[in-house]
C-alpha cells in the first residue's frame, strides 16, 4: 500500500463543496453581539473629536469604544514580530499600531471606534451616526515620494518616513567597482506594484470571555492560531496564555494576509470582557480592501554586470519597500531576509549587494503575500536576465544555462553557499530549463515568431528560472536575523485503543489540503488505511504550540514533526509487539500494519498492539501504558524549491490586447506526496502570479484613496484570462528532512510574474523600450506600439 | 454589507405599483432584478425608506412578437432576451448584447428595464437600443407615454423617466436595419461592463446602404449615435473601404470618458476599432 505519491482525492473537499465548511462567520454563540468599525475615510487626518452621543442611544447598541477607551485601558497596540536594525545598528522605528486611533488616522480604513450592537445591521446603522471631526492632512502613498524632504510625515518621530535601512552581501564598493569595469551592464528601474490579497473569505473574529471559567476564546480566520495567542497575550492585552484559547476553524484562503495579528482580533477579545458578551466582527469586502495587509510594493533600481562572454560578474539592487502606515507582524522580514537573501537566484554571481529602505506611507500595511519577498527577488533577477540577453544579443535560455550553479545533492556535494547569507540544500537547475524548452518547442516558437512579423500580431516568449527559500525555518537562524519567534513545528500522534489515529498538527490548513496529504504520510508510514487517520489543527486548546502555515512550510516542517512522532509510536509499538510475540525488538520487521518476527510467519497487528497499550494486562515490564507521542521539529535549513516558467504571449497591434497563449511550468519541489494537490497549488500560484503581471494592482489617487477598492475596478485574474497550464516536474529531494519535500505553496506565484512580463518585452523588442510597468494593460501596450 | 432599514412592498399590478410610488415619492425606489440597486443599497450609496419590488407585476413581463414590432416587458431578464427566438431573428444585436451582460446569475436576475432606468454609461443596453430605434413605454399616474430612445438617456445615471414613473416596456421595430445588426464590446477587465460597446444596424437595398445606425456606450457619459459614421455609410457598398472611411474619426466632438483602464485617446481609438469590427461582421 502506498498513499505517498498518489493523487488521493482531498477528503476536506466534500464539506467545502457541499457548503458545510465551518468558517468563523458561521459560528454563532449565545448572547453574541456584532461589531462594526468606524473607519477613517481619509488617508491622513488628525482626529479633532469623536462624538458617539447620538449613536450610543440607537436601537440595539450595546457599547461603543473609541481610542480613548483603549488608551485608558493602557493597550499599546499590536506589535511587530520581526526586528530589523538600521545599517548603523540602530533599532528599526516601530511606532505604535493602536487598536483604535485617537490622535491621527494614518491610512484609509484606520479604525476610530468599535460599535457593538445586538445585530450587525444595528451596529452598522449606529456606526454611520458616530460623528468624527477630522483635520485632513496631505497624504503620501508612494515610497519614493515619502522619502523626499518635505513629504508628509506619517509618524512624527520617524524622520523622512524611514522605518529602517538595511543591506546584505558583498561590500557595495567592491560590487560597484566590478560593475564599473564590466563589459556590459544591464540597468533596470521598475516597480513591483502593490497587490491586494483578496482571500475569498473576508477576515472574521469572535471574542468570547467566559465568566464561568475566567477564560477567553478567540475564533479567528487565521493561518496560525498559536502565534496569534502569543502576540495577543504577551504583547497586546497582557493576558495569561493558559486562559486564552485561539481557534482558527475552516479558513477560506489566506495567501499570507491571515498570518498577521490584526487589531480587530484584540478588540473583540478585550471588548468581550468589558461587555461580558461575545463579539463578532466580520470584514465587509470593502473593509478587506483597505485593512488586509497587502503585498509587494517595491520600487527598485538594479544593475547586473557581465563579462564579454556573458558570465555574470556582479549584481547591485536598491529597493524602496513600502511598509504602509504601520509595521505589520512580519513586514520587516519581507523585503530583507525573504528578498535580499534570494538575489543569488540560480546563478554563480560572485558579487552581490542589496540595499533596502523601508518606508512608511499613508497606506494599508504591506506584509507577506504568497511568496513574500521571493517573487520580488525573482522578478528583479529574471527581468534583468531577459533584458541583458536582449541587450547583448544573446539567447535568454542559453544565457541562463551558462550562469547556472552546478548540480549538488547536499549529501555527497556540499550545499551551495551564496553571497547573500544562505546555503542551498540541493539543486540541479539545468534540467528544469531544458525540460521547459522541450515542452515549449523553442525552435518552432522562434520560427512562428518570425512568421508572425508583418501580420497584426506580435509573439513573445519570456523565461523565468527561480529559486525560493521555503520550509520556513531553522529557529536559531531566523532568531539571529531578528525573528521574535521560533519557526519549528509541533505534532502529536495519538493512537486510540482501537488502532485509529488522531494527529494534532501545529500547521494550519486554509486551502492547502493538509487533511489529505498529512493523512497520506501517516497512513503510509504506519501501514494503516487513510480512513483510520484524522488530522486535527487550528485549536490552541487541542494542539501543542505550533507555528502555523506560510512560507511553504507545512509539509517540510509540520510533516517532519509528524514523522518524528510516528517514529516514536512505532518504536514503542515494537516493544509491545516484541513482548506479545515473545521475541526481541531487533528481530521484528514492521510492514503493512504489523510486526513480524523476521523469517517466521509470527506477527501481531497494529490494532492489537494499540489495544494492548491501553489495556496493559499482558505488558512489558517498566513500559508506560499508552501510545501517544508529541514532537517538535526544528528544521536544519530552509528548503530550496526551484523551477523554470516559460510564457508565450500574443499581442494584437491594433488594440494592445495581450493574450497569454501558453504557460509552461517545470517546478522542482522535492518529493511529492500528492501530485494532484501539488498541481493544484502550482495552478493557483500561476494564476496569482500571472494576475499580478496583467491584472492586479492597487491604484491610489492624490488624496490617498484606493481608487479600485471594489471588484468593479480591482481586476482579479479569471479562468478565461488564462490558458490551460502545461506543467511538469523534476524531483531533487531535500536532503535534510525525513520526507525529502521542499514545499509547493508559493512556487507558482514566485516564478510566473517575470515570465509574463519578459514575454511581453520580447514581443515588443522592436519598440526600443526597457520596461513596461505592471499590470501590463492593453492601454499601456497600445501606448508603446503607437506612442 | 447590509443596507439601511426599509419597508418592502411587492405590488402585483401596475396600478398598485404606481400608487405606492405616488404615496412614497422621494423616499422610495423601484426594485426589479436588484443587480444594480442592491449593491447601491449595500454600499449605502442610497437609503430609500420604501422598496417597491415590481418583479411581481405580470403586465411588465414577457416578450411579445407583434406584427411590426417586438415588445419587451421591462421585467424581462437579460437571459430571457438572449434566448428569445423572435429577437434573434428580427434584431440579433439585442439578443447578442443580452448574452454579453455579466455572468449567468446576473443575466438570470437583471432586467432590461432596470438596466436602462439605472443608465450606467458603461452598460450594454443603451447602444443597442439607440441603434434599434427603440421606444420606451413609461407609465405614471396619468397613464402611459412613449419616449423615443434618442430622447431617453440624459447623462450619467440620468434618464427621461420621472420620479413617480415606471418603465413598463421597450418596443423594438421590425425593420430592415434591425434584422441586419450586431453588437460588440471591449470589456473593462474587472467589471466586464463596456469600456467600448458598439451596436450597428444596417439596411441595404440593391447592395447599397439605405440606412445605417451606429451607436456607442462606454465611450461617453451619455450613450450616443455617431451621425458622421452613419452619414458616411449611407449610399455606400458596405465593404472594407467604406467601413474604413466611415470609421476614420469615430466619436469626433464627443466628450470621452477616461480612467486607469482606458484614457481618452485609447478609448476613442478603440471605439473606432470596435465600430470596424461590428460593421465588418455585417459586410
Ligand atoms: C456582477 C455584475 C455584473 C454585471 N455586468 C453587466 C454587464 O456586463 N453589462 C451590463 O450592462 N450590466 C451589467 N450588470 C448590471 C445588470 O445588468 C443589472 O441587472 C441592471 O443594470 C439592472 O437591472 P435590474 O433589473 O437588476 O435593476 P435593479 O437593480 O432592480 O434596479 C436598477 C435601477 O433601476 C430602477 N428600476 C428598476 N426597474 C425599473 C422600472 N421598471 N422603471 C423605472 N425604474 C426602474 C431601480 O429603482 C434602480 O434605480 C452587472 C451587474 C452585476 C451585479
């Protein structure tokens, strides 16, 4: 029996597809109240006064809290979970992020009051009647503008809006010298625009203070319940951790935006003790647009230098990273340790320096969004590679192959040590590109492209060969880099007397299919049917402290913790089996759910051993009863998936309309447990990455309003915008975790975006341009063609 | 997303509906398919105290195939229109436009009456109704009146319908030009409303154009017919050259909308492209 490697149908899908998923907003508690936030309509405004007198008296209103109340309660706000220091060693600027602002609103959507009523409609009606007097200030949304002297100051004590600056790699002078003396230098200035996460389930939180037990419960749409509990208890409300339970029930997508600890979570928890009734808050979609942490938002200048043969000599990159108005939970890590560290890519570049300015603006906070830093790094490198190839008259595929790091398996050959603080685990980069070229029919494409000349169509091909750091992360390493948390994972394997198994994982599934792929691993390793395994996650009262799901870590870290516990179960099980079989443990083999005395037909099944563990009448002396083990797994290193994405576009010259004709993705995510789930992750990731290239992007006006804050104007990629993806894999196992897996959640998003833009640039190579700003709309392409 | 509180009325006759409108006047809103009004209510851009749901008024429904015209009840859904055999035969652009609106759910709920009453400049109905030379039947306390479609659209979200009036039907003449007609749209990528929608209806006799009607929505705040294009086509043989000449400067003198999807120059250009596309389909 082997579940591992087979496309088992997702067990969770039955409840999702039949509408039986149980999300936070589905939960109704006795006496529950509903909260509606009063939010600033201005991007930057002093709050002169807040008048709740009329609203307070309205039908059904239970209580209205303003910033004065949270200030009076001494609540400082939500913290940042990652510290990055300035180049000069000073600590980053970390202005408070209050639950309710009382002095100044710093972005559209900043919460000013929480109105609580018996029904949501009543809360909403009353919220409309809270009168806030503002003194509107000039706003700044663009990080370049924000850095200039005289720009609006988002926080009074953060000069020039600089949260921190940071650099990594070889000394800049050395890198600059290499660039200055190089045969060819490719320079690009570009924007990696802000995108909005748009999880299909809006954020939702219920705070419940139970007076009988003196205990709080927070139900919240989150990717990591324990982390929320830790931040909530230790940093925001000062609550004893054992008196707080955090539950992340079914979660309808996160893409990073539900990693972070949000103000509303703390507000409903705190408020529920003030009013002694549960409080539910669920974001309206318009609120999601302006309060969910967004992604990307980099402005970059990058240079790549080559010798006359096309070997890369050096890379420099200067990026302005927009942090938004406050530092969200992991925001400082994204442009730095998740971005700068990836600038080696797949190449042997001997000299690299990256410099980051992290900037406050009057916008919603920016934090990790599917890929988090790594898509930005890939975009930077891969746009440079295709542009360099074009400028030097080289083939973009050949230029890459020539500069690839040689294969290494991480066992016989050492992991590759980069110029930017990482050691890759294992890699073999040529085959993904070669397979991609084979699938696309590269020579035929170039012939077709030539043949299209003179017609009304332009054809283009774009490449992207990427690497990502996943399986986040070795705790000691990230601790040294500023993380204020560990990044291990927990797992408990609880065997019941009947031989059925409950597995408690600190990972959290919000679409990834853990209930299936984890169960496949457990069933295979234990030799029992999948139906006998249940995966439980998301409840801090049930599951040991875990770190949740992001950074493609669940299987690599959470799965490894499960394997560790299984090993413990089987080790103890063998002792019981040996006793029952009157044999020595060393003489037993375990396969297909039973222990057999080697060379005989004497065996005992897993079920009998389980029963014996709990009914220990005939039992090994000195052995504890029970069959139930917990483990914590802290990975030895990140994992490093990689791959090659190739995009073919067709541009209609008359209209500028770009069509993605084909998209080829060859990804190496290490070993694969469930190919269908991995394919699904790749497909979804590709749609998001291609979506950034063509459709998505926050647009702000002068006053700091989000112009496209509804689905009438914010363009999400749809199925009919996309071709049928052509995907394949190579398999280079991860050498340092027991499953050999590397993680597949982000690969699609990380690799795809530059492939699309490169394809557009290839199609437009006759028009003498260096860049086209994302999203690549038909208007922009038409401007280039007819400009 | 919840609207403000309102009282809900569901009349079953036109008279009842008009009476309710007269009683509640300013404080009321008609509800048909709800696919424009409900979002407006939920976003709290409007908070009427009374909602008068006309979807149960039987006389406002159904599509009638008359001798000289086809009468489309205001409550007809986009889906009913898209699938109507008489319209497909006598005015194909009407069925085509209907089939391009939104998605299946929108087409199953949204109505033609609600759409033209709403008068979103980017909606699909205005261009085809202008090209079709439609008449809009409007009822009020003083009975019915018929408004020529050329007089119907008054600007951004503004029409000839009075405060206390209800659109009851749209009538489409059975004419040579309607029989030979089509609609094309360049969709806004998020909403899929029209950045440019162009409806063309062309009557020919002996190989020459006797009447051409060319109308646009999405381009300007008020949907419009382009008289220059129509004049240029009249009397010509509808071929590539004639189309190219006629569409060389589409939407001249019209004030053109601009947004981050399509600036003025691009929209104007695309209006020409889509006029050519539509006319070529009839050539
Ligand atoms: C997701 C989505 C996509 C859409 N895509 C498109 C698209 O691609 N193209 C397009 O053209 N439209 C599109 N629409 C709009 C859709 O066509 C609406 O149905 C239509 O605009 C309104 O019709 P309704 O029957 O739903 O009217 P309602 O929403 O009920 O009413 C709209 C307005 O008309 C008034 N009204 C309704 N009936 C009458 C009447 N008989 N007399 C007088 N006033 C009346 C109401 O008071 C209200 O002000 C879309 C809508 C949605 C939600």
